[in-house]
DNA sequence: CAAACAGATTTTGTATCCAAAGTTAAGATC
DNA sequence: GATCTTAACTTTGGATACAAAATCTGTTTG
């Protein structure tokens, strides 16, 4: 794909994820094309991609609508991601850890360690922690030796909160967040160790546990967001 | 999508899976469009879908090429399918088995039982067994309560041998095949029982074991096909 | 003989036009 | 007043035209 269709895809996707386009909102080829000042052709390919990603739904003869995401949907997408990640961890343990993967994982671990060892929790580091977390998970996903895992993952990656690192840092409770990070970090180390020692069963089990913890946390977090989601979304739409 | 693009998609996909289009063979929008006597527009959407399915690869500026599938690729796709199916079995056990799913699963089990109880193995029944097998697996996949599992599955379903029921019946060794079917059938019954009793751990473990057995069998089977694949493919291309 | 340049060809991306399918709304009829 | 019918409109799918980008080829030059 090239510039026009890529631009439309990126812009509309961002608008949906940012809540600028409300769930249930109608989306048509002509509407988007006029709005973005391009023809229907690139708009078409962009909308097809968004539909494949699950962000919009096709209503035969009535255009597309922005898909409304329930907290149940979020749980579902995280469950699928967890299963794929567990498989990826097992696969990398079986195939052996490539040098490039080892470097990336160690880099992720080192960064997180630096954050946790700081004298007092610095909120600015937390963004970095997110990056380090994403690096850890994506490294295992993409370098495990089975590219189809990442391929399947990418199909659900755009759904809210299925994306790695989509969990925001809860600034109202920094101590609890730090505890969560500490536990997550220890799990990362165990997973790294298990893969390095080619203990496939342990790597898979630990990754499963790790994802499950994230899932439980996300569950609580999401319910808090989505219960007040109506107001927040309206605010976003009004500006 | 409508008739033209759907037709192009179905035809080209079948051609690739049948070996009528060789791995590495060049595919262009204009070429397919002329061959199928349609314009480039539906051809383009069809090729985009095939690329998403992983059957063809995009070579920027040089059209697409039919992806060559190694036996390693087959193993990979089956591993992903197995992980998704295990998750589906667990999920349905957790959520409870819908009535429609119970009917379908019992129908599948009953049909397979009839095949196995026949006085002598009738090869004609084997096609029916494949259908019953597909029914069993798809019912769990599509009615487990997490539609994203099926969504992810459909992204890899078209890769050779990842598709349910793509394993042909080995007619040269009917007794062994019957044994395999018998074991598989017993596993189906256990999986059904575990889901019905909402024993999620057992359902997941049993489905994992079941898929693993299929994987191991597929491995042997595939290597036999693909080792002689060059000759067979050439034959297909020459006629 | 190798490398580089230029022209030709292929391939793709975008715009626009046309037709078909389906949806909505208004009016007529019972 | 309710329902059926019809007509206008919306929306999408497909065809064609055009332009730009990339690749290939053939020739020329060092």
C-alpha cells in the first residue's frame, strides 16, 4: 500500500482508538473519502483493513459502524493473546533463544531493573517501563521461530487492550503499581531463565501465569474505565 | 463482498491449494484479471485477501508470488491451531455448553460411532468421518463463547494442513487408519464429557493432547507428500 | 568484458464513471 | 388509520482511464 490509503488507515484507526469516533457511529466510503479529501479507492482498502482488524463492522448496504467494545470483548482478546504468548514462549524454549532475542530480552530486563531500583517511584520512568515490557513480549512473539504466531496475533492486536502495553499506569495508587511491576519483572526473569535453559514446559506455564495476572488486572482496570466510559467518550467527542 | 471478487478469490485459492499454481509462480493483478475476465478492482481485493491468508507474498513492484510451503510451515500452522483449539475447549467448559453446540457435538460423535461400528471399514464412510470431525472441531471453535478465537483461527486456516480435515485418508493402510480414528473418537468423547461437566482444565488438556496427536500424524504424512512434491507438482504444471 | 545509462515495459495506486442492490420515505389504496 | 407499493436516494461493487514508481532490457561507453 502507498501513501493515501496508508494515511487514511492510520488516521481513522487512531480516531477510533482515541474515541473520536464513537461506537455505533456510521462510517461510509464516500463520507471518509470526502473528509480525508481522497477518492473512494484508497478509502476502500483502508476500510477493508479496519474491518479485518475488527475495529469496524460491515452492515450490508448500510455502510460500516464503529464496533462497540464491551469489557467482555476485552477479556476475550486478552485470553487469545495469552494463549498465543504461551505458545511463543514454549516454541522459543524448544528452538533455542537466538542471540538477537537474548540481547533484546536482557535490555528489557535491565531497563525495568533500573526503574524498580530507583529510590522513589518516578512516574516518568513508567512510560519507559511500558516500552521495556512491550519489547520483552514482542521479542518472544516475533523471534520464537514460528512466525504464524505473530501473524495470528496481529489480527487481534488492534482490539482495545489486546495490544501490548495498552494498560495505562494507575497514578492514583503508585505503591500498588510498583508492587505489580515488581511481580511482573520477577516473572519476566523466570521466563527468560526457562527459555534460556530450554525448559519448554516451565516457559509456557510461567508465561501463561504471567499473562493471566495481566488479564486479571486488566479486568478490574477496564471495568472501572468502561463503567464511566459514556461520560468520558462524550467528552472526547465534544472537543 | 460480492460475486466477482468472491469468485476470483475462491478460484485462485483453490488453484494454489491444488498445486495448479506452483510455489514461486508469479501472480499479477492484470494477469489474473485477464485470465478470469474481470477488471482489476475485484482482482485486487481478492489478492489482498490471499496475501492476508499467507497464500501469496507481495513483492513490491514485481507482483505477487505463490508462497512455497515447507513442512516446517505446516508444523507451525498446526501448532497455532492446536493452541487456539485448546483455548476454545477451555472457554466452552468455563462458559457452559450451549444447547446448539451439544446437539452438533452429539451428532458428530454418533456419526463417527456408526463408521467405527461397521463390520468392515468402508472407505466411503471416511469422507463422512472427515465431515463429522470438522463439525466437532468447528463447533467448539465457533460456539465456545469467544468469537475472537475463531477470528484468529480464520487468519491461518487457509495454510495447507492447518485447515481442519485437510488430512487425507491413507488408503494404503486402512487398519492403522481405523485405529487412529478409534483413538481420536475416544478423545472426542472425553473432551465432550469434560466440557459438559465444566471441567475446564481437563477439557483444555485433552484437546491439547488430541491436537498434538494430529500434529504428530500430520508431520509424518506431510513429509511423505512434500518429499515427492517436486515431481508431483511438475506433473500438475505440465498438463 | 563490465558497468552504467536510458528508454521501454510492467506494475501498482488513485480518480472517476456506471450499474446494481438495498434502504428509506412518501403517497396511494383499502 | 394501517399497509402496500413505488420512487428517490444511499451505498457499494466493478470497469476503465491516467499517472507515477519501479523493474527490466538493450545499448553504449569506459
